[in-house]
């Protein structure tokens, strides 16, 4: 369709059924899906922006190389497998399992990629609330060699048994400075407030270190 290189400043709004493989290989354009999306979205995505006002299906962003992506609700199984380069992704709900398996997205603090999982849901009254578990699945960040997962987990629900090659560490000021602009854009898109929703836990405003946890690649000297 001629919508790869040179498609900057082009916006496409999708309503009703979006079909599989939407936004695959895009290189600059913006796509907004007004509702739930289907499988294999953003496969081998290079650049651009994808916004989904709902859920996404299986193998979301397989092999993606870049792009800025915001998902209002959940992702199904195996999102961001084999992604490389510098994709920046915000998932406001959760996903089933194998999130970012074999992720190869460099150092997020030096231009690499990352995924933010907020573990939140809109209830029947349209209010944003916490899910019982921000990531209930297994094999989070399995066999990854680069990138990071930033998980909103104020109650410490994530355990080592859910990992396979990653480690949980405290966010640094540099980590928070990195992800905050994406959380602010997420707020503009979906109305999920950083201060009043994401950093508020059981009615109390908290510091980012008390709310978010970072899953990163285990250092080689640890594995040795």
C-alpha cells in the first residue's frame, strides 16, 4: 500500500474488525484501533505509533524492531517474542504468558526497548482499578538478552518462579525518568492518571519505587 517508509504524519483510524497482522512492518505512520484488535498486530514493526482502545490478540509485535505502542486493556499470549531494537510498549492490563520471550532490545537506558505492564482494568462503572495480579502467567522475559519489563506491582505479586533468565530489581531514578513520558502519553490517550491511578495504591499516593518493579536481564557475571 506504499505505507512503509515515507509514511510519517499519516494517521489511520480503524473501526470494527481490524483483521490479523494490522500495523505489521509499518515504518512511521500512526494507527488507532477503536475497539479490540486481533492476532499478530505490529509484527516486525519498525517505526510509528499504534494505539488500541481494547485488547490485542496472540503474538502481538512478534519480531518488532521499534515503534511506540499503547494498549488500553490486555494482550493475549506470547507478546513481543523475538522483538529487537527499540520498541516502547505500554500494556495497561496484563497478558497471558511468555511476555517478551527472547527479547533482544538492548539497554533501555541507552536507547533500547522496554515494555510497561500496569496491571489495571476499567470496571463496569468506567473506573480504573487494579487487577488481582499484574502478571499471572509464566515465563516472563524468558531467555531475554536485552531490554526490560517495568511492572506495576505494588503488592509484590511477581515471584522468581515466573521468570526464566531475568531478575527483579528496584527502579532507579533514570528508569523512572525514562518511562514517565510514556506513562504521561498513556494518560492523554486513555485517561489513566499517573498520579491518581498508577501511583495511588489503596487510596494512598506512593513513590514510584514502591509501585513499579523492573525485570532485567541477569548479568553474565551472575550466570558464570
